[in-house]
C-alpha cells in the first residue's frame, strides 16, 4: 500500500489533520516559491509543495499518519507530565507556559511515542512536536525518548527518532541538560544490542537535542532545507561578527560537510525507511530463522 | 600580578589596600603598626566571611568566572605528579581549549582532561577562552579511550562558558562530537570523576562531564544556558541576566538540592582565588576518597551503577 491508497482509505485524518501549521482555505500560498497550491493537493503530497518541493512543517500527529501503515500504530506513554522542579518564572511562569502549550497543541509535552508498522516492519518511534514550546527537551521528553528506545530493546525492533527542537528546555535548568546524558546512555545500549536506530532530523534541530540523541543513530537522515546545528545562526553571527556562508546549517550544507548520511524527500521517506530496515535486519532475521 | 576584585568584593579590596599601605610604612612610623595591621586583618577576615556567606546566584556566576580563579593547569602541578600532556585529535588539530594528559594522582596513574581558559590575552586567544571546537572533544574522547585500554581512571575538570559557537565548529560537526562523548563516556570501562572548577557551561561542559561522580567546587556554577543567553531569549534583553541567574538555579547548592551532584568541594575563605594551594589540597582530598571508592567497586557493578545513575536523571510526574 502506498501513500495514495492510504490517503483514499483515511481521508478524514489526512485532511482534517491537526490545527496548527495547517493552512485553511482552498488555496495555500507556498512561502518558499510563492505559488498558490490547491490545499488538497498540498496535503496529498504530505505538505511538501508540489511546485518547488518546500517541506512545510507538520505536527507529530501528522508525521505519524504519514509514516506508519494504516491502522497499525498507537500512541504510548502519554501519562508523563512535566513538573516544575525549579519553580521557574521569567516574564511568565513555566507552569503557565506548559498549560498554554498543552491547550494550543493538544499534547502534554514535546515528544510523542508510537509503536507501529512501517512497510510491515514494527518500529518504536519518538517524534518531536515543535509546536510544544519549540520542541524543547525537558525531563518528560528525555524520559519518553528513553522509553521509546527501551521498547525497541525489549521487542528487538528498530527505533526511529524524528527530531524538531530548539534544544534543551531552559525552564528545567540542569535537569534538562542531563537529559542529553540520559538519552545518550541508552543509545549506547541500543548500539551494543544491535538494534537499528535511525534519526530523521527535521526543521529545526538545534542545541541540546542536536548535540545528543539526534546524532547517535546508526543512520542519520534529514529533510531537505532543515536547519540543523549546535549553536543558532544568530548566536554565531554575533560571536564571530561576520556574514554566514550561503545555506549555512541547512541539511544540504551538512551533507556536503560529511555530517549526515542522506537527505530524504518526505514523499519517499516510508519506502526509504522500509528499505533501510530491511537491509539492516536481513542478517539478524536469518539468524533468528536459522 | 595585582588581584582583580568584583563589585561586591570592593569593601575587601579597600581594606586590603589599607593593610598594605600600613604594612609598607614599616617600623619607622613610630606607632604600633603591627598591632593595627593585625586588627585590620581580623576585620577583613570577618568581612570576607560575611560577604561570601550571602553571595546570590548572579554573584556566584561572577565568582565562577572570576579572572583570578585558578584554572585547570594551575591545579595540575599542585595535585599531580609527572603530568605528560597529550595533544591533538589525530584528525584535524590540537584544540587549546581542552588540555589532556596522563599523571600520577597520589600514587594512581590517571588520565586528566580539562578545559583551559587562558590567563593573559595571548593565551586566551590561543585557548579560545576555553570554548572548545569539535577537535577538542575528539581529543578528549581519544584520551578517554586510551585510558580505558590501560585501565586508568579518568578525572575531568570542567570550566567553560560553553562549546564554541562558530562557523568552523559547525562545519566539523560540533553536535556530533559532543553527542559521541556523552554516549561513549556512559559506558567507558574505567572510573570517571568529573569536577566543575569554574563555569559549567551547558553541552560544552557535559561533553567531558558524564561519569561515576560529579562534584562542584563551592563557588562554581553549572547551567543549561548562560544567564545572559537565557535573558536574551526569555526576557528579550541580556540586561535581565541577574534575574535569569536566579531562575536557572545554577549554584553548587542548587544542584546538590536537586540531587544532581555527589558533593560540594569546599573552598578556602574568600574563594579559590585567595589560596590556590589550599584549594588544591581540599579538592585533592575529596577526589582521592571518591577514587578509592570507585576503584574498590567491581567493574560490572561500576558500569551498572553508572547506567542506572544516568537512566534516573529527571523529575516528572505520572498522570496515571
């Protein structure tokens, strides 16, 4: 089954989608090429502009719809809630920021966990929701990523991480920073257990998420045009006081500098992943059968 | 070199110069100067105690960055013997912001890795103010793995504003370099003891900060982002750094309260910059005790405890 047939089968979820980042109206103007695109056509091409290939941001829920085989996936680990260990407040209380983000996005934090099939292969997946406080990683996101990895370890199935994050969540202080160490430690267990771990870096993947779990997959893929890096471009510009190179920190730039394995068009992602999982697991399947 | 004083240390500076003035007048002044100087010294000690007893989080941030604060290489000759520096990542270059090498620590052969900020302008530039590039973290990893092969415990000393935010660092994979260190340190087969000796600046600190024990010296900070950076993002104004420092809770005591560190290493009265020898001794004693404990732990237990320790990091609730 390909994405077209899935679309026909489940038009409600595809077309209804989630509220944020989903332009309303019959026509959408692509911000990149400025062409007007028929809304339904845009959604049929997984929110990739059919004219110029610009990858529009999508929610974690949409991502799951686009990735998994129909009726094979469920969301898990939804019971974790962020505490406010520092009793943090800036102009606004951290507790209120969480409440507002939950109301806006409908999620309880910045990562969704799933178990489902991709091309017939069961996969444990964690998907960042950028709409929730910029996809920032605090204790809940860190724990969910770990739970996703541990599920892959238990079931001996691949683990897929889709990132979209501004970095560690400042409002949880050093506890957020330590999520980098926590997730990286469990990634080591995946490596040792030879569990395939694929990272898909989407726009944007920065800071503490970039400098930890995002870079620890066996294979690292990125969406076209995604901004990926440790320090943000504005910080770098202020620090070095010079113009940044053309396309700096974009997926294409990273590919050119040998930092990622490949760039994958969203419309080809499912087939691409199915292929990769098959190749990575072939020998291990044979051993299991033999 | 004359000492530098932070704003809140001003009263100490004033008393100190008065003491120096009086002492330099010598015996020929006729009055009983020795007695007067002694009085002033007592007064100064009291003042130092008072001021340091109530430093707030922003002052603590400044103390952690104090220009006179001892750096990693100031401690090396005081705490270790036979230090042999080992340079380079074998791939791109030698990053002066991270120094590494082997030494004896009270009879134990150990691997040392630490940030180095640089004292004078020339050295600061050579060491990039202690902000490491990917080759720095990769050198550190090379030394961690060397230590693992020869069963040498690793001791790291953290003192950085953060990883270098530069075009070159991004081009060579700053994120990847930090991420790899976090992963490899989580399972390296020798004891690892990490100590914050100044600024613990975010991912750049953590990249040599994952281990079996984490200590902080008394007047140091460890934070997910600098107060200035946090203020710029959340208050849209760097001037709010003081408020950001309060909100981020980055002091040794804060981290101890959150159960994120194993202990606070005391500093002499007036901070490490007042008495480097004493500071080194106090730190050495704590680290020696930690090391003996870890060396007495069977390796499988050590590794399991480290994994557990990392696994349980974080506070959240379960809605059920």
